[in-house]
C-alpha cells in the first residue's frame, strides 16, 4: 500500500481517538483517609480507589489496649463491621474518611478512677471488662 499524506493523517487521527477514549473512560480515584485515636495504628489497603473497589480497613491496638469501633467521618459507606478490627467497604464515588477508636483495656473501676485525669486530657476511650 502506497503511503500518502491522507493515510498518515488517518492513522494519526485513529491513534489520537484511542488515547482520548482511554482517558475518558478511566475511572477517577478518590482519597481514603484513616485516622485513629491513640494507642495503636489503623490503615486501609489503598490510599485512594475508584468507585466500586472493595477496601479493607485494619486496626491494630498497642499492648494493653483494645479496638473499640470504626467511625465513618465522611463519605456514604456501609462497613462490613463497625466492631471488628478488620472491616471492608465498597468505595463510593467520593472521598472517604474513617476513624479507628482504640482504647485502654482496664481491668477494674479503680483503674478508671486512677486514670480519670488522663481520660480528661487525652479524650481516650476506656472500657472496663
């Protein structure tokens, strides 16, 4: 086939069309923010994700502490569990912010009384078992 200026322009136009088509259908990623209240760490398996992606949250309390709950701060999500340190949700079409509440595990009421000043200052969650 003889190369002509028309054929070159046609091939280039098709190539550009494919690039723009690909860019137009690439889904947008939205930010995932995970925070925690002291005494441990919490994270998600993605820092950002496209709508429909299944995201896993994981919280790990430090020694002497326990996971209390997940709190959804922003974004319209439904967690698989709010009381399990490992939870999942399906990414919506907007940014999401969640918080892991991790508190000290107290053995009796006297520990709570002795920790009262710390409770007021740190605003931590305490549980008695």
